[in-house]
């Protein structure tokens, strides 16, 4: 990742573009569905809704992303370590800070939502890292980390595993059944 002062600008721009593109698509569909009948009117209404509302949603995303990144960089500087707790606290603080105009009850609610959302995201990231490292481990480490293998399957019902010259084998379902 980029160093902290530039990370704020980068995250703000990335959040704006995600919000503007996603909002443009969503509002294009809504504008098309809510337009009066007629193909020309529907396309015109969809384009107008996309053009007017997409950047508004992009701006909201940029505010959230910039605030989150600024708080995250502040926590990294104060705590002198970069760990998942910084993101979780940043999400909670961002949610609370952006809800300050609605009052203390909304701040608490939005802070909890932001913290829980970021905790889920960080938890999934940690799980994916552990799973990925398990897949990349050498085979001997994988065997030590994996649970014991199940017992071997029972012997075939129709005959034995040893074949003689007068027995024929048929490979049904990946198994060889021997018969006389």
C-alpha cells in the first residue's frame, strides 16, 4: 500500500469511482424502469437519471472512503502498528462521524454498523489468508496440519483385488469389479 498521506487521496478517488460507476448502473436501471412508456423516453430517462444521480453516490462513497482512510492513517501513526483493529475502529468511527447530524442515537447505531461491517470484512480477509497459506504449504506440512484421512474403502463385493488370467475386469464407476 501507499504511504499514509497519499493513501487517503488514493482511497478517496477509488471510492468515488466505485460509487459513480455502481451508482450510474443502478440509477440507469431505475430511470429506465420508472420512465413513461416508449423506448425513446425510457432511454432518455435512464441516461438522465444516470448522469444526475451517479456522481452523487460517487461523492458519498468518496466521503466515506476519505474519512475512513484518514482515521485509519491516524490510528496507524498513533499506535505504531498496522493490524485489523485499526480498520475495525476506523469503520466504527467513520460511521459515527458521518451520522453526527442525526444525533447521538444515530451516531451509536451507525458506529456499531460500521465496526461490525469492517470486522466481518477483516475476518473474511484473515480466513482467506490462512486458507491460502494452507494451500501453498509444502505437502509434508499439509499432512501435519490436516486431519487424519478416513479409513480405506472396503474390499469389492464381487470378487477379489487379485486378478488371474481367466478373470475379466470391468471399470464401472472407477472401480474394478472382477468376475469369473
